[in-house]
C-alpha cells in the first residue's frame, strides 16, 4: 500500500480576493465585535477560563467580551506551523500555509449500496469500507468520518466510528461526533493507546476533535 499523500503545494497561481488592507479591516472589525458585542459561550467551564484570563464575563447571559490586545497577545503565542499527526508519521500533514489537502467529508446518514444500487441507512461497515478506500487513495490526505454508523449504540456511536477508521487507515482522523465528556475521555484513551501513551498524545494527536458543539459544550474543556 502506498503511503504517499498528494497535496497542492508551491502553487504557481494564487487567488487573492481581498487585499492586505481589506483583510486588516476585517480583523480590526472582528476585534471590535469581540470587545464590544461579545461572544456567547454556553459552558460554565469556558466562562471561568475566559474570566481567569482577563475577559469580561456576563455569567447570566453567557457572554464573553475580550479586549483586542488580549486577543492579539494570544495570537502571538500560536505556532506559525504545525502538523496533523497520523498513525504513520510518514503521513503527517504539515499545516504551514503552503499545503492544501483533500479529505473525506461527512457525516452522511444514507448510502447507495454498492451491491444492490439501492439507497439505505448507513452503518458501521460503511464507515470501515470508506476508510479503506480513502486509505488507499493518494489524493485523500485525511479522514472525516464520512457516514454515520447508525447500527451502533447512540451513546457510543462516535467512538465506534473513529475506531473503525483507525482500524482501517493510518492517516489522520477528524471528528465532531463526540458529544460529551465521557466520550471525549474515551477517545483520548484510544488515541493514547495508538501512539504509545498519554504524554505523547499531547504532542502528536492523531485525531482532531473539532468544533465546540452547543448541545454539549463541556465535552473538551474538562479533559
């Protein structure tokens, strides 16, 4: 199986819709909105973290207002580049502003059955099959769980899905189907087992649990 991953790098053509000055105006307007209008965080823990770091917090309305200089200071601490780690280090994906990657997308709830050509509800086997195809396709750089394993228990469906992908691919995996603290901790334990321990997971996460879900905003804050 080829471990090569194709990406777009060193592009000869660039599409720059906005000028540098226009980008600056958007950034400054965003900072103004964050400071004067605020952002809603439906999470007690998130509000506490913001407040401890200098933000003005309205706990009743769950609104956070942050001065622009605090945001700017935080941005200076962000690394200019980092990698999305895969099970196989040769398939790590550098995010350095010079690479564009293609991934699977999801999370669909129906598929066209390859054997019957009929539409049906998606299942765990579909997650496994799509992971296998994506793993073997050089143009696909990472996985987003493509379909929902609707035959798996609802309370642990997200865990069954990422397990299915990990078992069938060595590429980086992303998911937003982890909905609570217990699932998030279990996912971290699974990732730790893959990479060899909890400490290593902190520096080489092979899964990216993205997006703060409003239904379960605590799911990653308390890890």
